[in-house]
C-alpha cells in the first residue's frame, strides 16, 4: 500500500525538494503552504505522516500539531516537525504537543527519507 504524506511548509524550495524526495521514495504526496490549509488537508485526507514546518502563516506548526492531537479521529496521523527552530525549548514544545519526531533544517535528505520510512513501519 502506498502511504499518503502531507508536506506542510511555506517555503517553495523546501516544498519542491520534499515533494520530489517523498515521491521518489514511493509515497503519495499532498502539499500545504500554510497552517490552516495543512489542518484542513489532514482532516480531509488523513495522511499517514505529516512533515510539518513550525513557522507558517495562518497557524503555526505547533498549533496544527496541537489541534491534530486534540482530535481523536486523527489518532493514527504521525507528525514529524521539520523546522529551522532547533533550540531545546522548541524541540521540547513540539514533542510535548504530540509530535512523533523532530528534525531541524538544514537536514540530510538521506536521514529524512530514512526517518520517514522508520516512522511508517507498521502503519496501516
């Protein structure tokens, strides 16, 4: 089964890169360029995994993460925060709000693809 992923980032170059990487790795890729669009896409499409930037217009990635975790219907959605906000308190906040993992930009594309594969192991 092909896993469905959502790439939520407001930086066009990052979106292009992540979309390419994830499609090449065999995933179906959805895109969102702001927090509100990301939340609506998650609710509608129920992706297996969300690559979620923190700093986006509309709603921050932290707010999106918190709202997803507050909705029992979205229980199975995994969240990987992918952001330039790499301070210890940012990482702690993301994990406390329910992110499954946290990676900082810049990131190794190989490490990211490997992390996504690990997070999706055993996913329905």
